[in-house]
């Protein structure tokens, strides 16, 4: 019962007596509509956004409490036939629940962070945040590929608007243009792969078109063109991850868009990684198992390419962008190691990177608010004025590189253990060395911004932290350290879900190795 091939047999064992997954999608959307249409005062808008964000987090925690981690079935299933092949079909497994918790938490922090950073008026900014949260919840609960694609279009459109509307640079138009060029290409590729999978199922089974994961997983479907579908789907999701060499939109978006809000939704929540686990790996196992060494080769190159560029940056925002690309490559090595341990490590590393990079982006935004610059030569000595921001930046950097006491520690070791099992020492050493290099450029950025004397310009007063800024920093610190010291529940949550996937690929790779 723990194999991918029996997924369709076990999925309907746990219907929900109440539409919890629908509520997770509708609550933030209702909050966005209420604030946008009926509220005219920013203070009320901020209070309502907080209420709806807290309600969403409470629903996510309730889902976690009610979820049975010992049952590998999709749970809380909901299904509504809309029209033709268009179906609302939702369900969650352990991986979904983990991403839902992370989404609710980061959305709550962003709903506080935005007004603190002065990204207003709140009655315009906060509905955008809540709407993105609703689309993300839909992405993480849907079992329908077409629904996933359509919600992705909506989510990326709103985030693109946020990059432009609340950007902080005169060159934000260029950043937004490049963002839409890359994302539209990725969505088109993903949509083509979805159509090919639906057509393949209909052609082989001589039945209606469907995009439902549970109907497609046991279908011979695309057959001889599986590699074509793999590349379309993989590249469509890799653009969003982002994976080298499909990352060209990120440095511009990080430098010229808003510093934290849109990047948190794009980078803090690895939708591309989730999409691979949810659709790519179960539906295209032969293509994945054939092409995974080539994907890992590109990922190894991406580690050092991005790390080298990160070390050359004087702009903290661009440095963090290349840090994301470098560390995402380590994550992808784990994912394409195709074993249970590496799958666990990759999912937990996704959560760790989400928390870590979100903290780094938000602390950079708070620094920018005071200094009006992200250039490292114009920063320096900030620890004397805003030590809590510096401590949070340091802890987040250490989490990214997997120091003990942070969630990255166990996750990184699981990825390396899985990689050595699949690829031997060379790839594993490359990933480990890349992680060490990352420690170098992140700690160097901390030293230059917070500890060293300013290299350029004159020293000017730095405003102390406000109470809400302290709350944001302490909340991020608490989550990072709490998750780092309390990993067992999260590994238990995803273990049953990923064991079936790992077992299936173990059998498949063994079969391919036999003469």
C-alpha cells in the first residue's frame, strides 16, 4: 500500500465530513474581497488582514492535528465536477500539510511585515497578499494538473503586479518584464505537458480527457513521448524553482522589485519543487529515472556558478538571489537522488530554505528601510544600532548552510546521505563543498553589513527597531530555532508519503540495472 502504483486504490479511504481544504482556499480570498471592497481605512484593513491570516494559520494547524501521518492515503478528499475535464479535486498528504503550514505562517508574517515596511495603502497591498495565499493553498491541495496550471497563472500574475506596484527601484519595469518573460515561458511549457498527458490518457484508454493525478498515475498515457513530456514539465517547474540555467529573472527581480514580499512568495515557498513531487515523479517515472543523472550534472554546475557570482556581488539583494540558485541546486541533487532518504531531506530542505531566505529577505528590507541602500560598501556597523536584525540575519544564514540547531542541519545531512547512496562520493563532495562556499559568502555579507566599518560615505544615524519589527524578527528566530531543535514531528509527517515514492524508484532503478 506504500507504493506509487497503488495510489489510486488508497486515496479514497479518508473523505472529510467538512470542506476543510475548501475553507483553506476561501478564507484568505474572503478576507481579500472584504478589505478591497468594503474597507476605506488602512488601520481597519491591517486589523482584518491579521484576523484572516490568523484564522488561516489556525485552520492549517487544525489540518495538521487531524491528519493521520500513519495513513499514506490522500486525506480530507473533496471533489466537484465542473465541466468536461475541468474538475475541482483536492486532497492532502504529509508533504501537502507541511507546505500548507509554511504558507500560512509566511503569509501571516508578510501581512505584518508589509505595513511595517510602509508598503501601502494597506487596503490595496493586503488583499494582494491574501489572494496570493489563497492561490498557494489551492496549488498545495489540488490533485488536478489543469487546476494547478490555472492557479499558477493567477498566482504569478498577482506576484508580477506586486513586483511592479511595490518595487523600490527605477528599473523595476525591466525586472517585471523579465519576470513575465520567464514565467510565461514556463507556464506555457507546463501547460503543453499537461495537455499531452491528458491527450495520452484519452488516446490509450479510449476514454474522456482527464488531468486527475489519481486517474493518470496508473495509465500508460504518454508512452513513447514520455521524455518530451518530462522536459516540458520539468523546465516549466524549474523556472519557478529556480534552477540553473533557468534563473535569469531572479537577480533582476531581487534587485529592482520589492525586497521581501514577492520574493518570499516566490522563493520561500518552493512551488516548483512541490510540483515535481506531486506530478512529475509519480507520472513520468521512466523518464525521471533515465534523465536524473543529467539533471544532477546541471545542478552541480549551478552550485558553483551561482556561488561564484554571489561572492562577486556588492548588492546584498543580488547576493541573496544567487545564494538561492546555489542552494536550490543542492536541493535538486537530493530530489533527483531518487531514494526515500533524499526525498525526505529535499522536502525538509525546501522548508528550511523557505524560512531562511524569507528571514534574510525581510531583514534586508528592514535594513533598506533605514539606509535606503542594499550596497554592501555603503553599509557597515549596523550591529551597534540594530543588533536583533543582525542576529536574525546571522541565524538565517547559518540555517541556509545547515548549522546544528537549525532545520537545515538534519535536512542537509539527509540529502548528502541520499546522494552518496545514488551517485557515490563525487557528487556528494561537490554538494558539501558548495555548501561550505555558501557559508563563506553569506557570512561575508553579514560581516560587511553589520560588523565592519562602512567603506563608503559618512556615518548617519540608524533608526532603532520598532516594536512590530522586533516581533517579526523574534517570530522568525523562534520558528527557525524551534524547527531546528524539533525536527522529528515533521519527518514523521512526510515519511509515509515519501516512502512509497522512494520504494517505487528503488524498484525501477534496480530493474533498469539488471541485464
